[in-house]
C-alpha cells in the first residue's frame, strides 16, 4: 500500500479504496483471532476512538542457562528476538499453530521505523516517514538549513504574528514528535515548539518549518548500533540557562549511549527557576542520575548488568564540583533537596561513578 501520507481519521481513510481494504482486512483479522470483541456502544457512553491502554506490551522469557527471548506486541503486530535461534524457531511454530499469522522474516519495517540489519550492525531510521511528512506539509522542495533552531530567536506564548490554524500546527508538531524516536538531534527543537500547541502563531509555525528544512539536509540520519563487547552505559548532559522568556526556566537535555548507539534521550523544561548556569547544569545532571539508575535496573533485568559505574559527561566545572564536594554546601543550600540525590549517588558509588567535563 502506497500513499503520500496516512489519513488522520476514519472520514479521510474511507475516501480511499486502498485504506478501506486495509481496514476490512484488519477487522477480519481481529475477529478471526479474537483480539477484541465488537459490541454496540452502551447508552450514555462516549467512544474513546482507537486509544487503548492495553494495545502494546513487552514480554521477557528467561531460559537457562543465560538464554533470553524478548517479545513486543503492538495491537496485532508482533516482533521478537533471542540470543538462541532454537528458541526463535520454537516460538514461531507455537504462534503459527495457535493464530493466523504471517512470518515476515527479519524485521525491516515496524511502526514506520526502518531497520537495516547486517551481521554486526543495525541501523534504524524514519527515512520513508520523513519523506511523507515533507510531502504532507509541502516542504519537500524547500532549501535545507544546517541548524535546528536559530540561536538568537526567542519564542514566547504571546508572540508577534497572526494566529495559525491550531489543528495544522498540532498535526505538524505531532508528526515531528513521532520522528524523535530515531532522531535525538531534533528533540530540543520539537520539545521547545510543543509548548505553544494552544496559542500558536506564524513565528511558531516558521520555527517548526525550519525543523523540516533541517530534516531535508539530514534525510539519512538515524541511530547506528554496532556489535561490540563494550556495552558500558554513558550519559551526556547539557542545559541552556533561562531560555524561556516568560518563566525564565532553563531547558535540560541528555542522551544515554549503550555501546555505539543512543538508547534514551530527553529534552524538557526544568521545574524550577535557577540562579546560575551551574545550578541549571546541576539540576540537569541530577535528572540524568535518576534516569541512569532506572536504566541500569532495566539492563540488569535483561541480563546485561553493568560491570562498571556510569559516567555522566558535563562541561560545567562548577557543576562537577557541586556533585563531588559537600564542602560547597553554602553555595547550594538553596537548591531543592531532591536535586542533591546525584551527590549521594556519586559519593556512595551507587550507579553514578563521576561527573566529568567533556
């Protein structure tokens, strides 16, 4: 099935024969496999569309000695992997015997994510989805730019410029947010523009289209994972100080690497106003430390327990000193107690080894 972009609702999909055929096939599969039970809408109740809290799940099976199988289910799509080919073969046979299924072989495309697999490397991207977005918003022939966000361009809620169609703006930002699943490089810009969903104007739309122009010049970008024996968890963190003009709150960002590729990233506004760049960086590092502890626990459950402590890279020397030296208490007393958790983790060697300058 080929289309410039996916429909936004049933009305749009019902106008295309290929989408009507796809919906009929989906309903048939649901009825045959007893995935869901179709019923009439109860009196005085409102439908919730296709949003279901149980539509995706992750299952893990451990087999002695040291073998593991991981299976991800999204509605009626299923992907799985294992470090033992025998386990894979047995699972495929069992599923085919119980359900009407089609074996698509080695995964190459799943939920719009393209997967290129070789013996010693994996590359994931959204190349086709990116082209669909550019066509959808008529930006495929625009001139590319080399930077995501203009450095001196400050956005605010009541910005100059006329209001734009809120549905159009939300659709554009929603498309970009889904793209961040394989593009950590655009997370900061997309997170920034997501703050103006309710009161968007031409300046916000212009900034969003700049991200599309940046994407045009980086169509082939994605995340590369290489088969390596070094699978240490490492984090890089940064923060811009008081960028938000209205609240003067800072924005933190971090990315965790496991081996050769990124596995977790985030960019969001900090919950409090900071009084210095050091404090802003310190709060960012504290946020990373809690994420590091959680990731280490997940990796341990997946039989990938970290043998070394996790290093957080930060370029602010004052922040590094705050993390390691409790003598500087006088300079950090105003910082919320919960933020000082990173100092405890560093001093007690509980997951976070040290915070280093990069």
